[in-house]
């Protein structure tokens, strides 16, 4: 427990035990995933499942700090697992090399307590959202581009889902990303995950946080569940009453 | 009728949040076009070349997202809050 001494005053032994018992899926071993995986491992989340189909490319190194030059060509989820397992040897880490697609998404998320969306495109995010809503597993959304980003926490059955919040899939192009933007947004996602698991504070539920690094500005916008949402109004399982 | 317009994220570069007075009965689409008519940078940020609201712009009335391909005719009412923001996709 000594390694967690500086955080025990925040959530107590009970909260630390909740973190130790938690299983969190991190979907995407890239820029956001680097930050989220690092902070959740350091905080003592007991089981991390790291999911990515891709391999490390030199162009990843400006922001995906868990991948190092010697990892180029390696599977991203393996590269992550090596670093995260070394960072905290008290936790269990699983690497899953897979594309998140319709017929696999539910199997990949399994019976996790929480999912963190650290993906890089909305097509896959919508697949993950469908599976999360269907299995009633909370999902923490994050995305970045340039100096901008956004975060929202989705509690299926109790809040707006990704489909309630986002109308369309933005055009995919080779846009720039400042590494530090991943740091800002990934840190907020990790904070949301820790708050949810330990029962501290108030998550960004039915609210979306928008960050503009160019001018150093945050906005928080209220969002509402769409009663006729094609996803959460039909797929949602029984609402969870308690946190892990 | 008085409508609070809240442009957020990049859209706040071209229009500052404040209440605007519009004739009663205007729809969301009409209000956005009226704003764009007097503000070229805002119009360019909001509408595509076919004069449709860009697909990655979120339009919310009192916190509820509208599908602007089907709901741009929704009438606004005095005191409504219209929020607009773009969102990003990378990770």
C-alpha cells in the first residue's frame, strides 16, 4: 500500500480496494491510450486489457510515449503491455491484438467494469458504443486533433450515448496532433475512470467537455439522452445500480 | 423572441456567445442562416458548399442534439438556448 499512500487520503482504503478489483478495457494503444494506461496502472487498477490491432510506426512517437524507437514494427498492445507491466508489477495486464468490429466487440470488452475509448476514428467508436450500451458497461469517450479535444462519460441507460451526442463520422484525414493534447484529454479520461471506480466527485455524465489548447479554454456543454436514439433506446441492458 | 446562441470550440472564433432577438416562429435552420448572413466567417465555419450545416458540427437546442438533415425546420421559442460546436476524432 505504500506506493498508494499519497492518494489514499483522496479515496481511502475502500476506494483503493475498488481500484484493485476493477477491470478496465482501454480501446486503443495510441496517444490517449498512453496517458490513460499509465495513470490507471500507477493508480493501482487491478486489471487492464489493452486493445489494438496496429503496429508501432515512427510517426507515432511524437505522442504515443509508451512506444519507444526500439518498438517500431512491434504490435502496439504488446509494446504497451511491456511498459505497463513494468510500471506496476502488482497489477494484471492483458494485450489483445484485434480490430474492434461488430462480431468481436462484445467478446473483447467481456465483463469489464469500465471501458475507455482511446480510439482514433468514429466508425470504430460507434461499434464500441453499441457493445458498451448492450452490455451496460460505462464508456469514457475521448478524442483529440491538433490542440483540441473532448471528453464525455457515458453511463448506458442513464445518460446520452455516443450516438445521442454525435451526428456523423467526421472525415478521416491525416490531421496533426500535438502530443500534449493527448496528455490533457487522456488525463481527464483517467480522472473520470478513477472517479467512477472510487465513487469520488461527479463524472462528466450528460455533459461534454471541450478543450481548445490554442487559447487555453475549456467549455462544458450539457447534452441529453435522445429518447429515440437508434442505439441506447433499443439496445440498453439493465442499468447497473452500483459501482464496482 | 430572444435566443441564446452559444458557439463553442472553434466556432467561438467567429461568433461570441450572446442573446439575439429574432422574429417569432423562426426555425433552427432559419436562425443559423440569419446569423450567417451577417457574419461571413461564421457562415463559412458552419455551412458546407451546398449550404448545409457541416456533418461534424453539433447543433443542440436546450441540450438536445438535432439531426440537421431532418430537423432544421424545428421552430425555436423565446428563451431557447442554441449551442453549436465542432468535434474531433483522433486518438
